[in-house]
C-alpha cells in the first residue's frame, strides 16, 4: 500500500508519521510537499499533526488553501482514503472535507496526555480492526481540539455513523471529566458521509510501539491496510 | 567621553580607556556599541571566567567541550548527542511569555548549529511563592509570571516540535523579583558530522538565513548584565519576540543544507546579535570578517548600522559557505520561505570590518572585541549570614504532628506534582519519549527518520537539578550536592552518567559575598564532577540576578542549575520511578545508618519557617557504590526514586502516586532518632527501590558484599492506605487523600 504524508510548513508530526509507517507498518511511504498536486498514485494521504503555517491564523486555515490540499479534495472525491491527525483534522474541517470546526480548548490551555477513546463505529476503513465500544488509549496534544458542529448536522452525522471516536474514561464512560477539551458530545474523531475521510485529534502514530506506553494507534493504522487489501 | 553614554552601553570609564588603548584611537558610536555588547558580562564572562577554569571538561567520550554553541558526547560508535543549558531570566520577568519563549528558541538554535537534530527540551524554573501574591511591595505577583512563562515555553516548544520532557519548578520568595528561566536542549547527530562556528578558508561567504532583522532586543545582552530595578519596565523593548514557525523552518533548512554538505560552519544569532555572531565566527576561525550591512534583510525601514549590528531579532543563523554553493543555499532557504542573503566574507586581516552602503562604519581587531575583554578578579568575602545559619541546631526544633507535617510538605508548591505545568507541554512529539515527565529523569530514544536518519539502539537519560537553598547555606558543599543530585537522578534509571551542562544563576558579582559564593560553589561542583567523572561540556553564567528596591537589595539564592545526561544500553531497561506491583518490598539503600539532618530542608522551611543549618559533606564514594549496584542489578530493581527535596517520606510516597494507580504502603522504619528528622532529612545519600520478594535475599547479600546500606522497610500494598511505624510512632493515612494533595496543590494555588 502506498501512503503519502503531507508536509506543510510548520507540520511537526510529519516525520513521526512517516517513520511509523515505514518502520512499524513496513509499508511504502513518501513525504509530499505542500506545493505539489500529483498525488493520484497514493492509496492513502495522511495530514499530520503540528502547527501548519504556525497556526497563527485559525489552525489549519492557511494549509487548507494550499495546492496540495486542493489536490487532496479531488483525491477524496474519488473515494480514496484521507486521514487527518490533530492539525490534519483541523485542516480537513477548514477545507470542508469534514463537517464542524475545532475551537480552542474550553480551559484555554494546551493539553498533552494519554487519553481513553471509545470506538463508536467499527465499520469504517479506519476502525475495521476494532470492535464497537472498544476502548483505545492514544495520546492527545493540542490547543484547539474542542470539536463543534450544529445540532442538525450532528444528528445527521450520528444517524449516518460518522462519529467514529469519543473521549471516555478507562471504563468507556462518556463523561464530562473524561472530556479533555470541551468537544461537543465528547467527540474525538469524525468521518465524512462516505467514510473515506477521517479526522481525529488523538495521535495514532504516538501509540504504535509498546515502548511508548501504548500500541492502540495500530488498530487504526492496520484498519487502513485491511481495508485496502 | 560622557559617562552617561558609556553607562548606556554598560561600560565603565576604565573599560573605555582599555578600548582606546587596544585600538589606538577613540571608538566611533557603532564601535562603542559593539564593545558594549561583546564586553557585557553576558557575552564576555568577565567576572566568572577565572572560576570556570576549575571545571573538568574532558573524558574519552567528550567530542566537544565548552567554547562552542553546545557540548557533544558520543553515545555509541556512530552517534552523539549535543546539549546545553542557558538562562533567560531577565527577559522573563519583564515579559514572561516572550522572555521564556525566546529562551527556548535560542537554546534550540544553539543545538542546531552543532549539526544536531534537536529532540528534547527541559526547563528549569524558579519563581516567587504564589502564596505570597498580593503581599509584596514593588514586586510583581508570581502567578501571572508562572502562567506567562509556562505558556511561553509551550507556545515555542509545542509549535517548533521539540518535546519538553522535563525540568523543575521551584518556588521561593528570593526569586519573586527575579525569576529564573533556564532552558536546556539536547540534539542527536552523527559523530562524524559535527558542525562548529567557524569558516575553514579565507574568502568563504557568510550567509545569513532566517527572519528579517528588526529593532527588537537591541541591547539585550547589556540588559541581561544589570540588576533589576523599577526602571526595568522601560526595558520591555529590549525583550525579543519569538516566532516558532520561523524557528521550525530554520531548523529544517539548516539541517537540509548540512545534510547536503553545502555549508562548512554554522552559528546562531544570539546575544549581541550580528556583532556577536560575526565577530565570534571570525575569532573561532582565526580570520577576519568583512560584512556589508546593506545586504541584511530588514523588517523595519530606516534602521541605522548601529541598530542592525546590535538587534537581537530571533530566528536567524549564520552559515559559512564556499562560493560555489552559495546559490544552492540561498535557493533552499527561500524554498522554506526564509530570508537569506550573503552578508560578508572571511578575510585574512583578523579584523572586523563593517561596511554600510560603501562607507566603513567600524574597523576593529577581532581579538580586541572577543579575546581582550577585561577579566575581573573581583573581591570575595565569606558572607556574614553564614555565621548565623551555621549555628542552627536542629535539636531546638519543637516537636510537631508528623501526619500533618507530611501533608504539609507534600503539598508545598515545590514538592507537589508539576502536572499542571507539563500537561501544557507537548512531551511526546518526535516519538522518542520513553520515560515521560513526572519521573526523576526523562528517557529519550536516539532515533530520527529524516534529516538526518539516526538509528541507535541506545537511549539517553536526562535530569536537571539546582537546589539554591543548599548552595546558599554552604556554597561548596551545596554546589557539590547539586551535581550529585542531577547525576544520581540519571544513574537511578540504570543509565551510565556521561557529562553535565550547567547554568550558574547568581546575584550581583560586585558584592564580595556573592562572588565568594560563586568561587566556592564552582569549586564544589568541579570536585563532584571530577569524582563522578562527569565533565562539564557546556553552560552559561547569569549574574546580576538581584532586585533593587527603594529600601533594600534582594539577591537570589546562588542557584546552579545542573543537567546531567547519561546513556542507557536499551531504553526498555530504564528503571521506572513508580512502584510496579503489590507485595513488592520497599528497600532503602545507601547511607541508611547515618544520623538524619533536616538542615536546609523543605520541611524546615515549610513547617518551621526557616532556612538554616550547615550542609554536611556529601559521600561521593557511597554514590559510586549505589551507581554500580543499581547498574549491575537493574533487571531486578523494579523502581527507584532518590531522597532529595522533601526527604525520605516524599521519596517513599511519590512512587505510589502513578498516573493510573495508587498503591498503599505498609512500612516499619526502625530508628532511635526523632521521626521528623528521619522522615524529612535531605542530606543522606539514599535511594528508595522496590524489588520482588524472591530477589530480596540476593540483592541484600550483594549490597552487604559492597558495604552498601540496605534495609527493607516494608511492602507495597493493594489498598491505598498508608501504615507507617517509625520508632515509637504510628501513622495511618489515606493514600488517595495524600495523592490528591500532592497532585492538586500546585494546580489549586495557581
């Protein structure tokens, strides 16, 4: 399978993601400069975490207007797989490839921690190796992860199984205390209607080796491989 | 020469005369500016230099000692690490957010200029006690400074993608008007690709890359070399503004031109800006430099040569480039959206010649600027306060309720968990952080995939320490103890300590008592380094950490921040700080039979409200025994945490407070001493380990063989309750409540 990892100026999880796909998944992977548009030969594009363009404007806004993101829109239209992690998720909402928006954390501070997540839909290209209701432990690290979407859209997304991950406690309860950033209904990850575009605030690439404390990110990365095979 | 003009440049009349003598004429305004910046305490180390010579700086594994942008030690046959710590104290009081942010940016570029990929940062912070906010006169509240500094560090580190993996936060009133912000960075590199701040040939081009130059931070170095007064507010324009997005692109650009072999030397623009970087470059290359200021990309119109030379605008680097590679370097820099320009070249004149639009605005021998700065042998005198503090007798202390005292000490802001701080730092970016913040030392893998590819099986353990109170009470012994403490935190992970870097934060060197502290502490530190075979490979001195109030002067405690770095053969083998399993035995090793002393302890300060007592000599032979014992038996030692701030009881309790689990403890400590002395002493070399029951006899026999104190004092239990028998006292408490005090106290105060 051929992965491409987008590199925007200011991306800083690009090399981590690249390394995990190359060294842990042992799959073909390349870094793609934000000025390029020739991406049809990839099977999956990953928009990595970081601070694209410094996040000096609203996070993800500037990156959503680059040539590469334009090409990713066409790529997604063709039904190919796109996954945005953290800043990548912010870029995908800014590019309107995913509904909703990511606002500053409700407490106004950056938060870095290991976080429990509940899998809400295991029938997607990104979660088919999970079971519905499974609890994953994956790190988060963000300042703007407070997901918001209007009630109508939210209802449609819920009916259509687009809410993929929610923040929960270690037993899978969706509680206010388990919500690290104020996200509506504890939402941590969502997909588009067709389920080929997925955005999530947690970092699966930081949870792919046991020595780092958790391998649960591999459930997501291996789902992509499974879907493609 | 008008003394006012001289004083604006931080120069004395004597120093001015020396300049005239060195260059054989009166300097012009631009030249005076160059001297003012380069001869500042911050750049020239004129008060501290003679004392820094006592530090050992060499070992077979040291590839680069002090004198470059950072020191370098080898990790295995292919790879090395570069590291250094630096202060950003003065800017952080005036403008906490940007002061701290630029401190992080500056140290990252120091590491970068050695050719290393920066992979982790530490921050050692000292603030006033936030519980005293609202009660001070003429000094700002501590809380907003804490918030600003922590946010500033997060802003820069998180954005540039260098994980902040550890540090310290200490609260004491002496730092209220002069907080300490010491930033450390470590980078990884190939042993055979170390870059240095030098050109290799005459005629090589000097290329400036990064941010455009503005008027920010002019005279930052001079400011950092003066004490604080109420006028400091007016120095806000001297503080630089950090831009981590530029910083990140500068990191990638620099590593790319290095990887492609396009540059021969590299230097960042730090204190004294353009004047500092170009002249130091010339001095280290043993060449002259000719620079053209009109080529410098500017952010503001109408900047004078003086301003361009002395601006401390951030995110700028200087490369030495062979002429044939210049075009390619400029192209790469521009592809990262960076400003880039050829601003000069090396010459064979040994002079710094500065041109602006065809006019020569400065022409100075480089040696005069860099090497001939005055060195002061400042008067030194043993401080008077020591007579009083030394006469302290702990037997005069009233007895206290031990249970209450434990609660008080573990909830003091200095001892309590720093989770509120490190949650705001991305400590995992880079996917190398094996042991995360909250432990004695951080453990970092040495791996990277892109620019450059690095793949070592080893890991480094890093820890910082700097108990100013100990050094205040006995500079020599305290200095020694600070080194020992940092090194101990590294070896209790099972790592082999390699070297240290230090940041010496001191008061006003013109005060003989302060200078005496400096001389004594550096001697103590040097002796400890020598005995532990951990040379000093880089560092920085910050003087004039003094607050001038209308009625008095407050000097900080003499505070050396030491960061120790050690190597682990396999990151998997790192010994955790936390207990692992119920039923395991809690064992103390080391000076287990020594008489306890609470002098200078957190207990004395928090519970009895006094900072006093003499500091007994540290037993370095015992440290070496413990180091060997832990290293040899690392597979059997399930957790290790050393006794330091907060004493034995803190060292026993903290390992039970892991993130996701709270253990109980059933302990019996036999002692003839007062229980408070036994529990809160910080002066004995003791490490608290936990081991499984089956390994206990073997380890005990091993320790006996080596004449190492070894006492099993109880067991880890499942129910989160504390049962402690000590001498004739018995204490029962809820571990959940103790954990909550420890975990939430700082958050609640802030």
